[in-house]
C-alpha cells in the first residue's frame, strides 16, 4: 500500500519523501517513480524509533522544505497476534510501537514544520477492524487501529485553527502480500470472506490511495476529523 501511495502521489505531481525501514524495497520504489517521471527520495527510517523519525523528518525538510502532506501508512500485523488471552506482551508492545507510537512520532516531528507554514494535511491509515468484532481476533492490531482513530480526532481539533487537517482512512481487506500471507492462501477461507463482501472482491491499494489523494488536496478543505471507511461495504453488512 505504501509503494502504491508513493507512486500515485508522485504521478499527481508530488515530491515524495519515502520513509522506509527496508532500504532495498524503498530504493526500488524510488527507482520506479523516477522511471515514471516522478520525484522521490528514500530516507531509511524506523517509525518505531523516535530518534530515527526525528532525523528522517529533518532530512526531508532540509531538502524539500515544510511538508504539505503526512501520509501515515506504516503498520504491522504479526501472525502471533491473537486474542488477549493468548497474545504475548512482547507482540502487543511491538504492534503498538509501530502502529500507534509510529504515528505519534511522525506527527510530533512533522506538525511543527506544518505549523511554520500554516497548512498541512495529515492522513492516517486505520482499519475497518477497529469498528467491528471478529471471530478470528487480532486484538493488538484491532486495539492499535482504534487508537489511531481516536488520535486522528484529537489532532483534527487541536490543529485545524492553525491550518492543519487530520483525517483517517479505514481500509477493508486489501489484497496485499500481508493479507495474502495471513489469510488468503487457503481458498476455502478466501471464499468465506468474499461472501461477506458486497462488492464481490477484496480491495486494491489503489482504492485507498484515491481517497488519500482527495484528502491531500485543496478540495477536501472542509474534511477534517473524518474517519472514512473504504471497505467495499463490508462494515455495513449484517450477514
């Protein structure tokens, strides 16, 4: 999803700073964007480490100036994340370190630069699972995405008077390597979940990024503090 977002934002004319812990993967994305005529730079960063985030943001600002958009997409969903009764504390802490503190660190070190120019759009990626229960739980992940939604609301109210908006997108099941590895290798399990999806398909990364581009644009100036489900209708499905 992050790679698709970087490419689509670059195609819209954005200069993209890619903060990525995996240097090889990040550089591959940069190369693809440059081949497509876009502008991008890789900054190796662990979003779960504040010093790493602080340095990465400073490098981006030094090269490009204060950012217009912060797109918080990094997240993990470990296979060891189950119910609260059988999830190890280390797994729980790691999920929150990346999924919640990662956004906290990114906002902490990016918002001051947005304040300096009096504008900015923060887009957080939450999840549809924060709005509904699941018989196959991932309680740390679910709780972390609920925290992202709550933090989005708080930032939206704090900083809109200074010109900064904050919104969250809640994707439904997106057919990424992460979801495929966790769930969709088993065709029977895949079909069970597709039967709950009114659209008849799982989402694509592009479905999410189209909404993100709107939230980054001037056309969304009156969209603030919104939690937007982009899920094919799954959260509206009773059966």
